[in-house]
C-alpha cells in the first residue's frame, strides 16, 4: 500500500474520524483544519507512525510544516524511510 494511503488510514484511526479521511487527498490541510488534530493527537499520531513504519521521529523534526497537509506528512514519512 502506498505511503499516502497508509498515512490516511492511520490518521483516520488515530483521530477517530470514522472514515472521513477516505476523502482526503495529498492537498488536504491537516493542522489547523481538523479540530481532532490537537497537540495530544499529534503525539499519538507520531507514535503510531513510528510503530507502523519502524523509525523514530526526533523532537527537532516535528514542526507545523510536516503536518500542514496529508501530502507533507506522507513526504516526511517517505524521507524517513530512505
């Protein structure tokens, strides 16, 4: 499954979106657009991504740009996988 689709599925489950994320594309805004994506949800999502993809996200790698859109989050994950 492509990274974007995996992130979309993880996002839907971690935030309890009830399938709403299925309509999200790479340009869908996340941070500031989804009320469910608060600071605690970001931590939960990062932990879930680390577990699912097998890498660690350093504190200095976490910023608003990473969570700007579904596409920027997927690009970050792909960069970490290289």
